[in-house]
C-alpha cells in the first residue's frame, strides 16, 4: 500500500490531471518563467554585443592601442643550436651543415634581388618616419632595403659555408621587433658588442662585425607593425669568430648598446642581450 501511494504521488507531481499542473506548475506559470529567462538572456546577449562593439571601436587594425612590453627588446641568434649551444667538428660536414642550412633559409628573404624588388633604398643614419596625414592613413608603409651583401663575409655568397668549415663560424644577431621604438637619439645608432663570459676571455679570440661596428642603422626604425609594413626587413648584425680556441667550450654574451634603450634586467636573460655556448672541435 505504501509503495503504491508513493508511486501515485510521483505521478501526480509530474502531471496532476485535476489542476492541470506539470511538475507543480500550470502552463501559464511555466510560460511566464520561460518568458522571463528568454528576456533575461536576450538582454545579456545584447549587453555583451554592445560591450564588444564599443571595445572594437577603440582598436586599430594596424597598430595596437595599448602596448605592454619590456622597455628593453630581446635579442636572438641564428643559428640557435640546441638550447643556445652550438657544437660541431670542422672535419665532419654532417655536424655543421644543419647550421649552414638554417642560415641559408633565414637569409633568403634578404637576397639582394628580393630586397631591390620589394623595398626602397633609404637615406642612412636617420629615422624613416612615415606619419599619417590626418584621417588619411599611410598604408601600406614602405620599408628600407637590407641586402644580405651588407653582411659581407657572413652573407653567404662569398663563403657558402659561413666559415663553419674552417673554424671561423658566423652568427647572425637580430633585435626583436617593437612597434614605434626609436632605439637611438642624437643620431647615435644602436650597436652590438660581444664578449666572453666567466673565464673564457682568452679563448674568444678576434671578432669581426658586419655591418662595421655591428650597428643597426636608424633608417630601419621605427617599425610600424606587420600589417602596416608587410615587406619590413629586420636589420641584422653578423659576428665572425676569427680564431676562437678549438676543442673547448666558450661562453659568449652579446649585448645591444644604445643611448635610448635601458639596460636589460638580470631577471630576463634575453632583454637586450643573448648568451650562448660555442664549441668547435678539431681532430687535427
């Protein structure tokens, strides 16, 4: 009897034929609830759409409205090796051909013919400012040529193996892109210097920089963004290790020197500098 009564109560809860109630509510009551939630969620959707619309009106397709970046841009090298460690044996081609392949791929957009076709020859030693004219946007913006021949002995054509086969390897250094950055003031261009870390000073030997003095010419700045400067060619600096000590680890650190870029923080090893290990083995 108790079991039948309980079953009957459950049936009456789901549908009560006497009061025409479903789950304790009449059709009118359910209609009002559904109408309330429908209006509530439509209001939320409209509020979200309005918020997104207002926010999108503050954005620029070509330049970020807000930039949260480090005051000092990072640096990187090519080839990077394995965890910024480059090790190879001069006599074994298979140990260094991957570095040559990396440099060939990296420098291919800098071929002189490509640069002459896509970019313009700018006046050196001064910023290439391309301002908008009121509401008239100056897009796309032009970019200055950076021909790989500027890298001289580290450009590839003069030495297709970039010196790796004779124990005088070339390392390419680039400064990370930062929109609107003016890295030097009073017409003083930023430049790269490299040195040995810890007790490796005597192992480093002579370094050669390309372009001369390892400078990033001012004409490549400011950078206006990927959409604004579709053909922008990032300036590079090449370091050639002329007579580095063989069969030993040499820890190298390269820094950017500029009067308009603060020194990097010790908490970020890539801010304004890059450290890497180079070991050239020789079986002779």
